């Protein structure tokens, strides 16, 4: 099965084609935009398909990052994934940014608990905690820096995502740290989605209210794919 993965959760507008049968990425396209995902996403997808010598008819699933992340970017990515899935009659599979970042940290530090934590501003942390078997035991949720420090310290967890350095400094101790980014590599989303298989239709994961209005033309449909 070939999976098209889409990520608009942070500054990147990214897509890749992944062949789950052989565990290999076939092609990708990534732009670091900051903003403007709606204007560029379809072109990025087309470039990834071209690089992977694949067309829409050859896809068996659509994977998409569902957040937490950019309010507008998430709506763009998820609505596009659901629209493509509906048109192609294939499943759309959501993967959280915290799940993907934690998976990358767990790959770098096998057999360790992982706290994936995004600095959300306003003295808030968006966090998810995974045990040594990579089982989600907390979150995704909004928490305080103090609570994130307590979780990390109690389990000597590997830290991941943008709040990793902040947590380590607040704890006053050294932690192993995985990716410090706001989103994972696009291939990670494809792999996790392929392993999950079909479930509930994806929807943006908002852990707090919007700071900006969604771009016109990308209001998420309530229809099931």
C-alpha cells in the first residue's frame, strides 16, 4: 500500500509518498513557509507524487498531522486529507505531532520513556507522555511547566519537541533530548499512519482556542470521508 502523508502543523508544508509494503519512502516535497499552506499544499503534494513516480490512483491511504500546531495549518492539512480520501475512496489517518515527535525520540533512545512537549506560549505546555513501551499514558493535554518538569524528572524521560530545553533548564538537570522541533519528519507520519491503519476520520487537535481565523475556503467539512 502506498501512503501519501501531509503535514501543515507548523512552518513546514510537507508531503511524501511511502510504500508500506517495502517500508520505503518513494518521494517527498517540503517547503518551509511559515504561513501560506493553503496556497502551496496541492503543489507540494503534486511534487511528492511526481518524485515518487506515483499518481493519485495508486494511493491506498492519506496520512495527516492533526496537531497540536498551527490553527490554520491544521485545518488546511486535515481538510485536504479528508477531501482526497473522499475522492479516492481510501482511508484518511490522523497522527498527532506529539506522537510523531515521541516516536523519533524513542527511535533514538530505545526502551526509554518519552515526554513530548511543545512550548505553547502563555506559560503553557502541550504535552504527551509515553512509557518505555511507547504506550501513551498522559495527554495530549495542556499542562504547566512545573508539571512537565515533574513528569520528566520522575521517569528520567527522554525529552522531545520545542519545550525540551525549557523543561531541562527548569529542572536544573541533564536529560537526553530527541528532536527539538515543532513537527516531525514527514516520513515519520507516513510510517505511523501505515502502522495504525484505518480508524476514526482525522480532525484537528486543538488543545486551546484559536489565535487566528482559518483561511477562507478551508472550513473543515462535517461530512465523513
